């Protein structure tokens, strides 16, 4: 969920709660004001009636004066002692003049006459219908809320979107940024202090990462380059040593094991050098490469090396499949995919190579469970089935695909491990 939507939603909820609380307070404030005014008038009217009654000007019973109603009745001393002498109440009464029940406000006075008798005066007058008032307030508040919600939401969206432009520009820059590749410099112009600090922090972090990345690449390239000559010298000396006649079988076996280790180290070294060259974009030339020809060139040698596994290979090419890229990198891409299919295959297994429609697919039998697709393209990753490989073959495939913008995906279905390159 976008930040501007989160902020707008939270503000809308806060507004709804605030307006609801304000509506409750507004309603009770209005009711209190109405009751206060009505009670004040009723109190004055009741006191006038009591004064007139005590002076003999009024008789007990029910009467109506100027539209106001009252009645006076005799009550017992026990009743007078058990009740409050002044009470206010909202009620519904039948008014004879209109012939219907209406909302009324009453005041009840209990007083004592000069001869010690207790009387109860109930004075009442029509008042507004509280239920109608509630509905009217509710309808108007809903209308007010909708107007405020739409208006303030629109203002909030515009304000947040306008205020968040520097952050959106930063995120857009991150979407296209790639470590080690020269891109558009980060230059966000904003007067917001927090965004300026974020911009500066990101710029410093990117600069630091780029510097460390270049240092790592340089170290790997220099180390790999410097290691090539000693490795070659050691290999040649061991091979010459094998020609000696006075070696025992144990010594020869140890020398052969050492040669295998040196060859593996040399292969790893060459792969690292190649990765550095790819990262440094030293393969800039592009030609039209026929994938069918490159596959037919790599397959015989690999099939001969792994002939002991008796692997069957099926190829299917949809016409002449070509792609524009460096010819040597195309050969490395295809040979590494095919070699991976041979190395990690089972005895008597199958390999299927399909090309066409902008795709190059290599599928092979192998381990009965899928590989970890989050790690198989990482450098020096080894599957549990074959830990003797350098772990750089698929990393080279990924690096080549990244350089040319190709897609590389792994899938496992029907016992086949499938690698798909999308051009």
C-alpha cells in the first residue's frame, strides 16, 4: 500500500472519529441549552402559579393559561417527604387542543400551604421532539462528513503526493540503479530537511559501495592474474616429475591428486578472471551468433568427456536461432549450460535442448528434488549432489545474461531440471 494512501486512510479515520465525538458533544450541548431555556421559563411560570395559588387566585385542578398547562393536586406528607420538591422531566403527553401526543417538558413542585397541607404543582409545555432532532443532526452530520471527507481527502492526496515527489524520485532512481554500472547521478532538489538528509545519506552510501565494489573487482582480477603463472609453473613441474622412473606408485598417486587440485584451482581462477572481465564490460563487440551452430560445436566434446554416463541428448531448433552478442560469451553461455546438464545428470539420463521463439532451453534429469532457485546462480554455490565443481558455471551464465539484459530462470517439473534463457 502506498504511503500517501496510508496517510490519507489514517487521516480519514481520525476525521471520522473526531466528527463523531464532536457530533455527540454538539447534540448534548444543544439539548442542554434547550432544556436550560425551557426549564428557566417553566420555573418562573411555576413560581408564579404557586404565588397565585397561595394568595387564593388559583384553584386546585387542571388548567391552561396562555398555552401553558399545569395542574395542582393534594399529596400526603409521606409522599412529600419521599420525593424531591423540584423535578424536571421530558415526557410525552396528550394535548387536548391538538388531540395528539406531543413531546413536553415538565417541572414538578411540591409546596406547603399556610394551613400545613401539601400540594404538588406540575407545569408543562410543548418542546422539540428529541428523536427528530437526533435524526436531523445525524443527516446533516453525514452530509457534512461526506463533504469534508471528499474535500480534505483530495487536499491530502494532492499535498502528500506533491510533498512525496523527492521520495518517489529517489525510489525511481533505485529501481534503475545497478551496482558497478554508470547511471544517472542522484540529484534531488528539495527544500525538505529530511529529504535532503536522506539524499545525502544515499549518495554517500552509493559512493562507498561503488568504491568497495571496484576495489573488490580489482583485487580479484589482480589476484587471479598473478596466480596464473605460479599455477602453470607448478603444473608443469609436477607433469615433468611424473616422467621420472624412480617414483613409487604412492608418489605417483599423490602427484596426480595434486595435479587435479591445481587444475581445479586453475579453472576457478580462469572463471574469476572471466567474471571480472564481464563485470568490467570488456566484451563490447557484438556479432550475430547462431545458437544452433554454437550448440552443435559444444555438444560433441562434452558428450565424449561424459560418455561413461550414457546420457541421451535430444535437440530441437525452430529454424535458425540467432542472437546479437559477443561470440566468445555466447560460446561460454551455451557450454556452461550444457556442461551443467552433463555434470549434474545421472547415469543413463536425458538432456533436452530447445531453441526458438526468443528462448534457449536446456533440461536434464538429475536429483529427484528441485534445487534452491535462490542460490543456484550464486558464486561458489555447490549442490549436495556434486560438491566437486567450482560453483562458478551458473554464476557465469547469470553474469552474461545480466550484461545483455537476458532473462535466466530455473524450474523443476516431471523430474527435469530446466534452465531457460529468454532473449
